[in-house]
C-alpha cells in the first residue's frame, strides 16, 4: 500500500491507504465482489469498487460503484470517484 500511496502522490498526507488481506473489513461492510463474471477472471472474491468517508470512526458516506449488469463497477465508477465524494461533503 505504501508503494501505491507514493505512486499516487499522497504519502505523508491526510489520506491513508489500508489493505484488507483477509477480507475482514470487506465482509463486514458487505462489499464482497463475488459475482461469477468477475470471479471467472479474478479467481477469488475481491472488494467492490467503493469510496468511503469516515469522520472520527463513524462512516459518514459510502459510495459503491456496482450495478446488476456491472458488478465490478468498471463501466461506470463515477459514484466512487472524488467528484461524488466532494459533492457528498
């Protein structure tokens, strides 16, 4: 995650990148991507594409980019991008 933060230019900023190697948070949030389409390519359950704003340990906003015909949210990730998050704030 550190390499990704560095690549994105946010290392040392207020943004924190975290890994969920055992899918514990993914499962608790109910954002497991286990649709047969993506699973056929990825091989194992992953996390749906989402953005989340947490303030003092409380989830204020969660935006999940998924649709019935696009379970991975790849075709229209707009809901999980920065413009949507800024609008929510």
